[in-house]
C-alpha cells in the first residue's frame, strides 16, 4: 500500500512536470509569459518558505532581495559579465546581505522580526530610487538582454520559459537536498522547539542565520531571473507590496509544505489573470477569494489537503480497527 | 505523508493544465485593446483615459463604426506595474489587434513598446517621458506633448512672463515627477535662471510644511510645482497658510479643475502652461467636457482627452487609408496633420512628426476666481 | 526659529492623526493579536460612507457623519471581528495577516470601483482659519485633530485604568484564560476593542479628510505610519500610541527639512529599528514578561 502511494505520488509529479513542459504547445505568448512569471516568483517563494515555513522566521524583506538580485544582473550586464556569473553573484550578494540583516533575527523574534524586515524593504526601495548614479533611480534600467546559455538563445518567449523552468528545477533540487541534509533537519528542529534544539547541541544562532540568508539568496536568484524576464526594472516593483505578495504565496500555498510555494505562486500570479473576465472587479474577486481561502483553510491549500488526507487515513485506520476488534470480539466466542 | 504529497501533485497538475483562452471575437469588428492603469498609483489617470476612449468608441460604433466595422475595445489593467503591463501588452498582441492604446506610465511604456514594435502594431501611448520617442521606434505615438516639448514652453514663460531670476522646483519623486523636474531644470540652466531650492516630495504625502519652510528660506522669485492633483492641492494650501507670496507656476496638472476644486480659494493666482485642457476655450473641447461629465459623473482631465482623441485618430487614419493595415497605419501617421474639420473628434488640430511626437497648440493660463482662465494661446511649434 | 517652530507644530498636527489611528491598532493587537494590515484602509473608507450618505441619502453633513460612524462601527468593528478575525484566531498570527492584506486590497478596490477613482473634497467640521502662534501658523483643523487625539487617548486611558470595564479589558489583553477564570466575559471584551477601533478610525477619517481629501489610495501611507507609531510608542500601552504618533510626525518634518527630503521616508524607519533593537517595549511601553 505504502509503495503504491509512493509510485502514484511520483507519477503525479511527473504529470505536473509534463504539463509544464507541454504548456507552450497550447499557450500563446501571453500565457507563456505569465507561466514564466510564475516560475520566477516561485523561486523567491521557495526561499521564503525555507525562512518562514521551515526555520520559522517571518521575513518581509524578500522583495528587497528580489530587487537586489535583479539590479545585480542588470548592472553587471553592461560590463559583459556572463549571465551565469551574474546569477551566482546575485545569489551570493543576497546571501551576504541576508546574513547581515539576519543578526537582528537573533535579538528579536516573531512579529518584531517582521517589523525590522518591513523597514528594511522600504529602506532598500529608497536607496534604489535615490541613488541614481548607481541604479538609474526612478527611471530604472531598460533594455536588459536575455542571456545566451552555451550558444542557446533565450530571447524568444518559449526558450526563456524553459530556461526559467530549468532554473526553478535547479533551485528546487538544491532545496530538496538541503532539507534532507542534517542542516535541514536542524531547521525543522529549530522551528518546532528552539529551546530543545539548543539543548540538543544545535547552534541555533548559526542555523537561524543560515536559514535566513539562504532564503534571501533564493530571493536574489529569483530577481536575477526577473530582470531578463521583464527586461526592465525600476524600484517600485520591489517595494513592500511584493514582500506581502510573497508572504501571501507561502501562507496561501501552505507554509512548511515543500510544494506549498509552487501552489501559492500559482494563486498569486495566475489567479488574478484568470479572474480578469470579471473586468473592473477582478481584484475584488481575487481579494475575496484569498479571504475565503484563509477562512476555510488557514493552514493553506496544501494544509487543507493534508487535513483531508489525515482524515481519510484516520477513517481507514478506525475502520480497520473496527473490523479487527470485531474479529477479536468474535474470537472468545468461537474458542 | 504520501497521500498528502499525491494531493499536492494532483492539484499542481490540475491547475497547470488549464489554459489561457482569450475571448472569441466576432467578425465585422476591429480589435483595439486598451492597456491602461486601472488600479494602483496610476488609477486616476488611467480611469480618465479609459472613459474618454470608451466615449469615443461608443460614439463611433453608434455612427456605424470604422469602415463599417464596429470597434471591439477591451481594457487590460496594468496595475501601474511594468511587469504586469508587459504581460497585458502581450495578451493584447495575442488577440491580433489593429492598434494598441496605452499605457500612460512611462516605465510601463518603456517595457512594452519593444513588444508592439516587434509585432509591427502601432501603439498610441499617454506617456510624456522624453526618451520614449527618441529610441527610433516607428510604432510608438504620443497623445500629448513629451516633456522635451512642454518644458521649454513653461521655461519661456518663467523667463518672459514672470521674469524670474531664481526659482524653486517642487516635484513628486516618481517617474512622472522626476522626468518633469529633470527636463525643467535643464531648460532653466539654458535660460540662466537659478534653481535655488530643489524639493523632492513623496507620492501620497500629506504634510507639506517642511517643503514650504525650505522654499521660504530659499526665497525664490517663483515656485515651479510638478506633482499629482491631490499633492498639488495640499501643497498650494500649505503654501498659502504659511504665506508664501511668490507666484506658483505649473504645467497642466497644477492648473486643472481638479486641483482647483480640491484646493479651493488657495488655488487662485496659480499660473502656468497647459498642454491640453478640458477647460480650454475651444467649443469642441467644451462640448467634449460637458458630455464626459454627463456620461461619467465627474469632470475629465487631460488624460480623458488623450484617450478620446486617440480613438478618433485611429478612425481618421483608417478611413484615409481605406483599409485596416497596421503597418501602413504607422507609416501614414508619421508627418501627418489632422484637423477638426477632417474629423471633429480630434478636437484640436494636431500633427505627428517622424518620431511619433505630437504637436498642437497649447495655452498659458491663470486661475482666477476658482476657474482656469486661458490668457494666451501658444501656436503649434511647426506653424511658426 | 519660527521655521523650526512651524515644523514642530505641523509635525505634531500630523502626528496626532497617526496617533488616533495607532491607538486602535494597538488595542486590537493587545486583545486579539491581530496585526491589522488594513488599518490604513479602515481610515480611508469611513469618509466614503459619509460621502455616500450625503450623495445617495441626501443627508446633511452632520447626519451623514453619524451614519458614517455607525456603519464603520458595524462593518469595520463588528463584522471585521466576526467574519474575519474570529474564524482565524486560533490558527496563529500569519493567516490573519494575509487576510488583512487581502482585506486592504478589497477595501481599496471597492472604494475605487463603487464610488470613484477621483479624489473628492470633504467638508470640514470647523471653519478653516489659520492662527498665528509666535510666527508659526496652525489651522483650526489641525488644532481640532490634536485636541481630539489627546481627548481620545486620555479618555481611553481613564476607561482602561479607572473603570471595571477597562480593567476587565486589560485582564483580557494580558491573559485570556486567567481572565476567563476570573469571570471576565472575554468575548465581549474583545468585541468591545473592535468596536472602539471602528469608532476611532471613523473619527480619524472625518477629521483628516478635509486635509487629505477622500481617495482610495489614502490608506497606504497612513497605515504604515500608524504601524510605526504604534511600535515606536509601545505596542502594549494606549498612551504609547500618542507618543509614537507625535514623535513620528515631528521626526518626519525635521528630517525632511534639515537632513534629506529624498530620504525623508527613511528616518521614521531608523527610529523603528532603533526602538526594536534597544527598547522593544517601546518608548513608554511596559516591559512584558512573556515574549509571545
């Protein structure tokens, strides 16, 4: 039974991936662009899920890291730095800044960390807007080129889409591996019971910082993909509202579930597009939907499915127990 | 755990399978999508533009359409966000449109004008940043002066009308305000007028006392105010409160009826240049403004006129060509002059140059007794 | 000197607005751990209720204000608690945060779609007269806001510390289960704070709309400012909100005038970070024993 479920699970993931791969066959360039946006935003959401869902730190700074990554790529481009290098630089820079910002995470916890990171997001926005010599100021940076990877041009929508999917897959694989390493197990221990984790000899300070910085680095990588996707960046895109949207992705998808951010990004990026048939009311419909979703499944979409699955399992177990106890009841009679 | 994961994967697969089908469109219509700011910071301008454009569409469709085809106009909200605007222009292009209207935000136009250029679809935009028409894109057209045209006019007025030697610039720190401030400052330098205070303000700022204190300390001969309507109004009120006595000069927005309504008496005495105005003493524009107010319950600003005239421009050119041809449309519009005699909906005579920049008459105005009063009509640049 | 005085007085007047908004924010945080990301929109909306009552109901201004107060107490107080906060409360802070984010979008878009995207003028409760004070100018409107802020906070302080009702409310805020054991009707106390918040945002809305004008985006800056004011002043004290609000208004003006206008938004944030790192209970807050 267990192995069968395992096979079915693998089959479904494969099916989802196949659907993503086959999407360009049915979708027009607009659909491809929106799906590419989904893939790029999912990278940042996966990062935030690591910080929040696994390490339990509420960060509202993720938009800044997306911005820092995007500006890194856009600013390095005129110097002829290859994309791969700029991409790595974006991740490393975000990691470093995340590490430094993470220090307050040790002093303050929970909602106070959210407030500090909220302030950080607005401060980074102000720097991006005001330091025109570096960032181009409010005008932003236009004509960002899409990269050519080993002779393969990603200029057209479909190749870029596959490129974005590839990067998302890469990031997903790294996070998958990380969570199964001793590091990842320490994250979870940290979230569940920091005091116990400490007493078990886990250096909570280092792990908290690492979780925060690694999540931030993924934000930077997402930004590094965002710049060539839109081919134009300007500071207002990386303000508080993006941070809140990313938080929404993680919570709505199901914080702490591995596939949560993928579903959450689907809701935040693609749902408003689906609702556009409602014309002027589409954002109202979207807001209502999120409200309803939170009311009926506060642990997120995957949390709801998790609950349902648990329910089914409990039912099955109690049915088994009943039939077994019935047999047990019968035994004394027959013996 | 395995069951949970299955549900997760199933959900993912299911959601992803659903496509993005556009609405099917009937024959006998011409598709003109309108990609515009309907939510976020640009919603005020975008709503005006949308309503102006729809008024024109309804008029034209009621009169039989363009060459017998009805206009099918859908509105695509950019949320005032460049990334979203790019997706929406892509969506509009997927409909295989004839012409695209909008957006207004310069940042958004910079993102997506390359897309319509690649698709060879003309894009009639509301943006005013100078660089948009200087990138050699043959498919982008303006509906109002670029800042490189409006700022010299207001600069001449500051030099010749006000005779100011020093000036303070108060601007809103977004791409509209910064663009205007940069273009204006350049024109001031050319005319040897010294900018003695350069005051950046925030979008949505409520308290302008610090800004007025700064300007007061610099004591310039005049103040140039370049912000959005509400902030303009709040600034004027604070300036009057603190007794700022030098003339306040503006470009289009500062003299709009909206600012006058919001600022009340404090707006009296404000003067400047108006590129395009629903208050212009031109019968066609006054008729337009009246009908707009009746239809939508609020007064049109210049963005309403931009949207309205853009649709009539499409009609005129198409009828001139005698067919629907996007590529030829762009070629025809370069170097063309359209007059109200040819098509009344254009409201005022206007010409487009080889870059897609527009030229038309504009006004010097002053606010007197709560009304915008046109003091002088400046002729088209080309007609000198 | 008169310039400095002007900045100080204007800053206090703006800060008083932040204070009123921050008080309600603090109250509902204390009793129900709700971080209301829609608080700014809560202040934006009641002015629309008033305008709608005048335009559609044909009511005179004072009656429309009463209608506005009543509707916002019901919608932003009672309904907000029953429909949104209650079902999610037991699931922790985060789902509720997301809901209030969605709610802020809902309120903004509704005001825009169902009323107007254009800024609307709003009548003033008092005639606008500018008074001269040692070379600085203050309008009667600003004085009214300042007065109301102090009266509200003073009144609330009295209510909380001097009445049975207030002490029951405080008990609810400090420890729900103990309060329940002691016979405090906890549910009713929580509801009361939401009602007070609904009343406060409506008062704030009516006071500031003649100055701010009525527009769907008004809540964006205001919500953040109230948020910062509440934390700077002290999340667990009502009087903290007024200290936080006033400090914020003055810091904003002084930094814009004397340090950098382009970075004026940064100084309140520096203040926020400094307070969180050095004195997390806020400038006048009480140190809490429990950390969550």
